[in-house]
């Protein structure tokens, strides 16, 4: 038997701030190998980025192959003096486990490994269990899950379904099942005009009013009204920059940035076309040259309610007596990469303290999530969803 609480403590005691591993994957391998998992360490590097260690562990060789995805990397602790405990001490106080990663998401990894140990006491399942554990989820996500999936395809490793252990719950473990995520894209606008003396504005073309008009029109026009499974898409401006220190000079260039979180009515390409059309219209009316650059961190995806999501819901109900809320809210996760291989959903612990000072998790929540994952594994291999 593996004690999920002790395993979570040992993982937290590894200061694995992205992209450092700090021994976290060693802790996992020592827990998984005696259970019969074949563990493979995968290190990926790319020019301009620091290399990242990842772990692929598989038990069994046949299908169906149920995957569990998670990350051992954590965000920085911030002001250490603001913590009332050692951020990497893994200390338990009054039934609460403290430390960076307690919520996001080392405790969930420990719960899944503990669930695997329980299930294996009754014998190996008819199929396979795989873990995809990355050290690059909290960072740029270049050398982590995305490259692991590429490696899996090259090795003919196929997942049939995947569960991501992100802290999706609102109040109690398993109370929320994420079946999709909004897409996210970042947009930079640049307006070029003609610099000039403020006493002679007719001799210049001030880019600031042009950019202000564009920003006002985009921010004031809803992208949509939402869909069956998604809330309305949002466009939020995050900066408006001129860099002009002179009080009597109108600048030549003005820039702004925004972030769009979009639902399944859009693709990033469609939204980029929409933004370019609006920018061209404003430039035609007011003059100047407007250009934009986009960076897409993830497209929208949805695992439609069906056999897989109902199986997870049944497992949750068997432990908590209540069905989880189906949700697509929140930010992005590595599920945005996994959805290209197989149906994927997210189920985990409450996320109220993730990324905060004194991040923590009641041990009873970890124990309940272990029970839920145990029920899920048993249900899945007893009757795999089609």
C-alpha cells in the first residue's frame, strides 16, 4: 500500500519550481516501479529554453490505456517571509498539509498513485494505466506534455482516455468535472502615425486616438453570448503603451495588448481575421498603419458529455453521493494538448489556495480524492467506455 498523504509530503519537499525537477520524479519512480510500472524519463530541450525532465510510466501493454496527466513543477513561492511554514516542508498542521504544490498539483498525483496501489491489490486490470507527468506545465509548456505526446506517437503509445488531476474542485474534491477549456490568445496592436509638435497637430498624425478608438470598439462589442457548455468569450486589454516622455511631442507609435478567452463558436484564426478587419476599418477612417501580432496558447476544446464523463460522474457519486458539476471555466491546462490524442477530462482537489502564500490542502480532501480515483479505476476497467 502507498500512503497518498506521505507521498504528497515527499513530493512537496522537492523544490521543483519550473523547470527544475529537484528530485520530484525520482520520488514518483520509487513509488511506481514496485507497483509494476515501467518508467521512462524523457528530457526535452529546445534552443532558447532550459531542458525539462518528464516521466512516462505505464503498467500493462494492452488496451484500453487509461492515462493520468499531471505536473510536478510548481510556481515560485514569492515572498518567503510571508509564509507561516516552510514552503517546501510538507508540514501537516491540524489536519492540513502545507507547501507549494499541495493544491496544484502534487497531492492529486499522490492520490492517483495511491489509488493505483489499492486497485492493484486485487490484481492487474484488463488493460493499461499510464501516467504522463511533466515538469513544464507552469512555465512556457514547450518541453513538457506536448513533446511527450509527440514521443508517444512515435513509439506507438496510444491513450484511449485521459484524466488530468488539476485542482478543478470548488469546495470539495470531485465536486467539479472540467470537460473542456476555453481557447486563449494574446494579441499585440501597433499603430504607426507621424510624430509632431503638439502646437501643430495638423502636421502630425497622432496614433493615440487611433489606437484608443480601436480599443474602445473592440472592448465594447461582445464577441458572443455564450454556448451550451461555455460562458461568453471575453476580450480584455492588458496594456496601452506609448513610451513618450516629452510633453510637447505627439508620438509616432502607440501599442496595446489584449487577451482573448474564447468558446467553441470561434477558432483563433477566425478571431484574428475579425480583429484584422476591424483594425483595417479604423485605419481607413482615421489614417495611420495598424498591425497586429497574435500568440495562441491553446484552442478551445470540449469533451462532450457521454460515456466517459458519465463514468467519471458515477465514480464521484459512489464516494460523495453527489454528481460533479460539468464545467468549462478557468484558464488553460495541458488537456489542450491531450485532447488531440483522446477524450480528456479534469478532476481534482479544491483550488482555493493554489499559487498563494501558505498553499495548503486538508488531508481529508486528499483521502477523498484517492477514494474517487480508486472508484474510477475500478469502474473504468470493469466496463471501459466506448
